[in-house]
C-alpha cells in the first residue's frame, strides 16, 4: 500500500510539472519582453487570476497552521485568526490598493518606492519583502515535510527538497503563466482532497454533532483583560500585513484593467475563507477524538495534528488524497513566493543598480537565477523550523511593521520623501524588535506595558510600531521637504 501511495504522489508531481512546463511554452515566455514572464503579459483572465490568488494564499502553512491553531488547547478557534485575517486583507487590498497600483502600470510592488525615493531606498525595502517571502516559503515547506513524514514515513529533508525542486523548475521555465495554470489545478486538488478527508476524520471522532458539542465544551473563550489587546494586535497584523506582498500585487498588476484587479481580490478573499472550513473541522475533530480507539496517541505538538489525523483517523487511500491536497497547497504557494521575490530582485535590484543596460534576455536569465537561489534559501530555512503557525506570524511581522506604513505613504501622501521613509523604517523596526523575537532567541529590550510572566507582552506593540512608523514618515517628510523635495509618482515607466 505504501508503494502505491508513493506512486500516486509521484504521479501528482509529474502532472504538476508537466502542466507548468506546458503553460510556459504555450504562452511563449521565452519570447517578447519581460511582462510575459513577470506579469503574464498583463492578460491574466479574471477567473484564472482569482483562482491563482486563492491557491497562493491557501498554502500548506494556511492549511496546517489553521488546523494547528484550532487543535491547540491554549489558542482554539478564537485565536485562529489567519483565515479571516488574510481573507480580509485581500478584500481591503482590492478596495484600497489594487486600483491605484494597476492604474499606474507598475511591474512590481517596489516600483512606486523606486520612483519616489530612488533605486537605493527601494533596494533597502526589498530586504523585508524578501525575508517575508522566504519565511513564508519555509513555513509551507515545513508543513509538507511534516505531512509526508507522518503519512508516508518519507524523510522530511527528502520531501522538502523534492517539492521545492519541482516548484523551482517549472516556475523558472514559465514564470507567472506556469504558476497560474498549475495553481488552478492545485486548487482543485486542495478542494477535493480536504473535502474528502474531513468527513472520514469527523466520523472517526464521533460524528459531526459530537465533535461540535465536545469542542464547544473545551474551546477557550474570547480573551479577557489585557490579553484582548494581543488578540487585536495579531488580528490587525494579518488583516493589514497581508496586503504589502509582491505575491499579491503580481496578480493585481497582471490583470488587464483596474476593475479586474479589484474583483479578483474580492473573489480570492471569499475563496480563502471558504477553504479554511475543512482544516478547521479537522483541527476540532482531532482535539476531541479518542485517538487510542484507533491505535494512536494524540499529537503532543499541535503542528502535527493534520498529518497525524490523516495518518491515524482516515483510511489509507483517503490519507493519500489528503496528502495530495497538502502537497498541492504547498506547491501553489511556494512557486508564487519564489517568483515574487525573484521578480523584485531582477526588476528593482539587478536592472537599476547592477546592470542598467541589461536587455530583456539578460533580465530573464537573472530572474531565473533569483528563482533558484531564493528557492534554495527557503529550503534550507525549512529544515530548522518547528511550528508552522509561529513562522507564519513571523513572516507577516516584518511586512506589517515596515512595509505597510511605507506603502500607505508612498501611494497616498504627496509629502512623503526619502528622509521620512528612512526615519519611519528605522523607528518601526526598532520598536518591533524591542518586543523581542523568541523564535530566533532575541529578548525584548523595550519595557512595554501590559505584560506578565504568564501572558508575555499583551501591549499591541506591532501595531504601535506600524503606526509610529506611519507618523514618523509624515512628520519627518514635512520637516525636511525644503531640502529634500518629495518626488511625485509618474505612472508606468514602460507602456502597458
């Protein structure tokens, strides 16, 4: 049976790779200018755009992390904020940012920063964007490695390396067209696999009514007192910090017009919310199931609940289908993340700073080099991470605290200048790091209020850092406007 399961997964990977290569060759990404490789020639149909956006957000970290948070007795459904938080970020992005960015005809998220602040400031802002994409990619690779190791007994390193290699190869060949076409197929696998697996896991946990009743009895309530402020801080981090990502704007900018850019954001937001339902059900079922009745023990690590539930509470062939769903979710996210980070490198780092005279062929070559290097970095990081959900928040932290205020000011404030941008980024980063980063062993060095030994820091220091950065950009820009006049956005540097 194990050999049959491995053969099915191998076939799945082969199909995905074949579709990715076919899409790239069919759309002629080796011909024409770089908009074909970076933005699908700005001809991405609405339905494909909405599906690829949904598939990108519903990654392995999204699925495993949601089940993890629901299962965790210290967090529960109330603290499972990522599904509705990221769905809200897509909707807000469509309302507030998509029309503006698409109407200006930009190529990447960093283009408005490059126009207003210059290429060196834009290059500096590439760092938090790059780290966010690498952390995100590592998180979803961890989710896949855990699932493969539990369900099939495959070595975690092997599962991570093979999955990353397949995604890197077809992304390098076909760019956004390959990513979009494979995302549509992967989304179908996700939907089918999770919807098939969830009922079996619920049935072996006592049935839907019993799962709901027992879970409600043990679920933690809404946080009270100062802890409610931490809940709000994390919710805002996801809802606003989910906007300033190149992986989002790459699809927005690939749309043929502004209306399509807005609509695909709204549709994808609804899709993300709906696809969170199966992992929520699996996490709840796992928390109340009698694991011993099925010859297993409840996972001590909440991050393992989804793969353990597939392994112990579902028939083997159902577990294989569920595993394919997780693999599809991972592939649909990692290809998008590495393409996004590599796009910014080629377009906003290599072209303006290293080789201003580079032609389209040279840029394509370095885009593919970037895809390989960033994919390798994410793979290496994935081998040392344990909690999917913790890494999920860490990758959003930098983007929320540093990039969100910068994006708001560069697009909507005529007074923002380079000095203000530098000062705002410094203040935001300092205040965020002052709250500590336990995952990398950095202790807190700013005595924020609302903290105890049992709860940690409950003061919303992430949102405070973001708002402080926003305020500093505005004040410093106004104060220095005479000797550093703000530049205005000029629209596309190249025709659409």
